[in-house]
C-alpha cells in the first residue's frame, strides 16, 4: 500500500548553520497558514523534537537508519505523518554526516533518499559570495542520488549580500535559492539544556518561537517550500509492520513511567511498543514528590536532567525510601542515563555539592564540565537481564556530562558497548534491575519490550500469589 505524504528535509552544510532555528521558524510559519505540521528529527536527538512539539502541537519523532532498519524508519515516518498536511524533517549535523565518514549510514542524506524527499540545504554565507556556489555544488556532486531541491542562505550581511550569493548559486548549481536570514542575534536558540521542558511549558520560549516564525515569513518563500513538499512522491508501507494495532487497554501489567522535567527523554515508539504489546503505562513525577503507583508491576525511568534538579529529588525522602523498598521487593526496573543516575548513591553537581539519591545501585555520579560520552552504541548483554538474553544486541546512543564510579570491584556491568571510539563495559544489572547510560531504541530489538512486559507480568502474578489474590 502506498500513501502520499507532503514532506521536506531541512539539511545543513554542517552543525551550527541554523537548521534548528530555521526548522522551528518554518514550522511556526506554516502552522500560521492553517497547516497541520508534523515534525521529525534525523538521528537520536531528544532536545530538538521538544521544540518541534511545542511549535506544532504534534509529538515530534526521530528517524534513524543506524539504530533502526530502513523499513522501520519508513514506518515511523508514515505513522507519524498520518493526518498532517506537511512534514518537516530536520537533519542532523551536516547533510552527509552519520555513523561513518566513509558512507551515508545514519546520515540525513540516507534518510532523504529512503523517503524520496526533496532537500532544502541551509548554507552559512557569512564572508562568502561566489564561493557559496562551490559549497552547494560540492554537496550536489558528492552523492547525486540526494535530491537537493533548493537552498536557504543564512547569516547574510544585507539584502545585497543575499543577491550576490543567490545569483552565484542559481547560475552554477541550477537550483533555486528560496530565501535568506540575516545575522539576527535575537534568533539565537535559548539554552537547550537547563530546564527545557518547564521553560516551554511556562511559555518562556514563546517569544523566541514567535520571532523565528516572523523572520521566516519575512525572508523565505513559503509557497516554494510547500510546492517542493507537494512534489514528493508516494511512499510504500513496509510489507511487514512492527507497529501493529494496540492490544486491549489494561489487559497487561502496569508499568510506571517517570515523566517530568527531570526525566523526559523517551522515544515515543518505546512507549507505544509497550502499550501495543499490552502494558498499561502509569505516569508519575518523582520531582513532584509522587511515589511509584501502588498498582505498578514494573518501572521505566528514562533520561533527562536529574542533575539540574538534584536538590529537589534528594529532598523527597519518602519517594526515595518507597522506591528503594519496592525495588528491594523485586519490582522490575529499567533505567536509562538520568534514570540510572537517580538510582545510584548520589549525584555530585558541578558546584561540588553532593546530593543523596535512591541508593539501590552501588555507585556515585559526578557531573563534569565537558561531555563524557557522545555517539551511537551497539550494546551486547553480558548476562540475562530484564530486556535481553546474554549476548543479545540492542542499539542506542549515549550523551552525558557525568561520570560514574562503582563502589565494588565486582560491579555487575550490563552491557559491552561498541561505538566509534571502541568498546567498553557500562551499566548495571541484578535479577530485577537493568540500568545504563545507553538510551536504547526498542524498535532495534522488539523482543526487549516483550521481555520487559513478561517480567512485569511475572512480578504481578508473584505479588498476587504472595497476597493471596490469585
């Protein structure tokens, strides 16, 4: 079965050329025209989709061709874009940057090709005129299967500068330049780390979002953007779909999901796979002082910014004590990155203050002033654990500023991970805990969701037997 999806990819010549700003502004400008806009982000990014969601009112989704199969990536796009008038896909890094410098794997270019989507290339024209044409021409020639359909020029010094760049690119590259932005310091993206979720929810970023849409309306030919998106052909659904119809609500175990400003990094598909396989998700907020729901049969704590709320999390002694008791009683727990940090003895923040955490994992976490880890990870289970059997593989990524120090020589690492810079061991597991820095995508190994649900179901039956209810 084929479906039409109007779509466009916003790619850059590199990081820092304005992809996110232009994408956000474009989404806002299109929405002002009454269009139902769906956002996507290439690669394993959690932050930019948050902006997309705030602007469009629709949950933005990640498209990735290293963590996921090509069919699964295409299915995620087709599912996510249902009911949208236009889909805007923000690229990652430079157009051709991905898992390897020698191939397109995991790059924006590969995703654009697989989705047969036209690409609008963002070029930083600062201190350039005719040379900008050479830049665009190089991107056209590197892989001619990528359909670079138009260019937007950023960081122009004036309208006259824009005209110089535009004439050079259109003459040498035979594609239209459909707009420009100047050097507007008001359009710098606000801090993308500290308290992003509450800042958006409180409306603090609204002026920035509105300003971005204003400048896009002023400088970009929106009709040309829509026309390019309309020229994208139909896409075929995969023969075998991963995301089937949901199971009947409430017929499986209840899985508590921590969701608040401290814990909010979840791939939508991870949660959807759990639901469609029968789990009932029970959301709660540790940051607000909420305990794990009493009827929960399992717990999923995602990543986020626990270090920025460490004092508040530490102050909720009843929450920590209850969680420690529940886990001690056998509650199955899967925790990623921020969730992993929360389950350790303590988090020491950048100011040097030590904050007591839950304490079920014998390790301490200390924040650093520079990135401690960044990149894709292929994780092999070192033993049978909540999501995986020994030697089974799941894919994901790491991104964190903290380091972890184990308190035991025999610390039970859960994964052997492989990435661009080699292999190593990370994470922690026991009979009912699985935690690690790696953010995994269940769709890279759907059996992981099945096993988690099965483990939660076994716990529910055991608990019921212990209480004489089954």
